[in-house]
C-alpha cells in the first residue's frame, strides 16, 4: 500500500465520520421522529462492528487469502 492509497483511505474515513456526525445532529434536531433514525443507525453500527470483529478473528479466511492461488 503506497502513501497515496493511505492518504485516500484517511480522507474517505474522515468524510464518512463527518457525514455520520451530520446525520446524528440532524436526527437530534428532528427530535420526535429523529429517534427512529438514531435507532436504525445504531443497529447498522452494531452489525458493522460484529462483521468486522468476525472477519478479524477468522483464521480460515486469513489462510485462504494468503495461500490460495489467485
């Protein structure tokens, strides 16, 4: 991974975080109806964290990604 690719990932990550912050602020501003959006956003976040955690702890995927011919 070269430095330009790292810079690109950092910029994309920063924009994603800023977008999520703007979403949360907007949902809080629309209080009674924004709670539904906050619950949905929290559910998606929990599932995303579970997927990333499962992927990082899966040794079989690591084996195949490193040893299977492409």
